[in-house]
C-alpha cells in the first residue's frame, strides 16, 4: 500500500513499516491510566518531515501512509485484544514539528488525553493539510519586543489566546 514511498525515501518507508508491523503497545484496565497508555503508545515518523517540507508527497499519499498504519494497528488489536474497544488518533504538532499518532483504550464519555481544547475531525486529510500549512520546518521565529511596548492588556490577551489553543485531531474507534 505504501510502496510509492520506497522510491521517495527508503528510510521513511522502513520506519513506517517497523511501526506498523511491530506496534509494541501497552494497555491497562484502569481508566486512570489512559494518559500513560497514550504516552507509551504515541509514535512520530520523523523521516516524513523532510519529504513533506520539500513537497514530495501528495496529500493523498500522506493520507495513505496513516491509513496503512491505522489498519495495521487495528489488525494487531483485533488479533490480540478480543471484545475490547480502542481509539486511534492522529494530530500535528506544528512547533516541533511532528505528526503524532497513538491508540488508547476507549471508554464511553471520556475525551482524548489532551490538556487543550480538541477539535475532533473524521477525515485525516484535515489534520494532514493543516500540518503541511502550519508546521515550523525551519524552526520557530522568535520575535523580540521592547519591554516598554508590552502593555498589561496585551499580556492578558496573549494569555487568553494561549489558554484557548485548540488542536485538530483525527480519531476513529477500533472495535475488536
């Protein structure tokens, strides 16, 4: 399914196949351990950034990569965790930059383990397109301000903006 990647970057291809075929996941029956599950099961495919930055992957090809990982992980979960439900999710961390994904045990009424607001979407392309547009591939530009020019109102507004940060997340339920 992702053979197109072999010709574009064999290191990225190898990394993706490794993640898909050997997921090395950890789950708990304790709902209070959801964040630990999320952190342990979280993956990032670092070798994709260079080819995304250089626009060597179409949005469709990028989506195929994550569909491949999602289906491989779903097959693994169905094989080893009968009658359990999981949630697979994908998001872009623009500042690092990194496309991240994880899987956790699903519990009705529980949200995803993010400390900020979450905009859940049902189409991977929404997350991937936003990542392509917003990722800081060349680092974060730091703007310097003169201390005298920053007013109290500007500081308060900045804190309110930071508190309202929303992450766009693709998620899907996997029933075993």
